[in-house]
C-alpha cells in the first residue's frame, strides 16, 4: 500500500476515479506516442465513464494526460481548447465494451507520420489504473512501476535475448513482473516488463537492436 491508497492523489477534481485516474490513462498513451506529433484521438468510453464523463471532467482529464499533463496540472480545466490550439482532433464515443471495468477507456491515436495505435485501460479507484490492452494485445500493468513494452516477432529465443541482455549489461535492474501476449503463434507479440528501479536511457535502444524486436518503449511511472 502506498500513500495514495490512504489519502488519494494530488489532483484537480472532482473525482479521483473519473479525473486523476483518467489523466494517468491518458499519460500512458502519451508515453506510447513517444514525442511524435499527434494528429487525432478517438476515445471510446464505457460504463460510468460514458454516463458521466462531461460532468466529472473525464473528457478533459483523458485529453490532458494524452498531451502529457499530470493529475495536478491546472491545464486540465482547459484541455479541450488546448488540444484544439495544438491542432489535435478528438472524438468521444460512448460504447458498452464487453466484460470491461465500469471506468474503461479505449484510446485510438493517429500520428502525423501515418502510424496509429490503441490503448485500453480502466480507472479502478483512488487514481489507480490498470492497462489491459496495447494495440489489441492483452497486457497487464498499472503504471506504478517503470514498464518496458517490447513489440517483437514471436520467434524462439527473443525473450531470452532481451532478459539476458538486461541481466548482463544492467545487472542492477530487478524485474518485478513479466507478461507475454501474442496474436498468434509466430505472429506479433508484446512483452510487458515491470522493473523496480530506474532504467538507464540507453536500455530501450539496446533492446531495439535485438533480432526480431520491432520496437521497445519505456513507460516511466505515470
């Protein structure tokens, strides 16, 4: 248990679940975008998110997080107009996502370079989040740890190559959780690696050089 479980996060209100948690979900997308130019976002809201998002400021909170603001940033209040000034198109869609947590958002982002991606996650109370899908593949992380996402081909030895490199080149790193998801055998796959300590900046570049790795992204604690 951390201090946020007791007193809640430092935030712009009114709701830790609908505002602070929503900002943190948006910040995961901000990390996935990785400083590239954002063109458009389609934000699908499910459950209570869909029912109360305007009154609780969930729409502004999600957009603020996507643009890199934090749960205590005063810019949350003006996130819609800030996005418009930045040339970011946005659309909020109400939809019942089957078997999803009541406070679930699915964010589909489109970049100026033509690439796009999706993230689905839920705000589970007290500003805490759970990310369940990246680009249609199941993941499982909450943003409380530094998290490395490794997109790769499902080939023998790729997992060993990544984890062995981390051990031999950065032995101070401690993996606290590991999850693998794949679309089909031999197809695209994604590793989710949570680590206890701060990884060096060069780690992601080193992982990207490993055979059959398509991309690696570091999502620092959000």
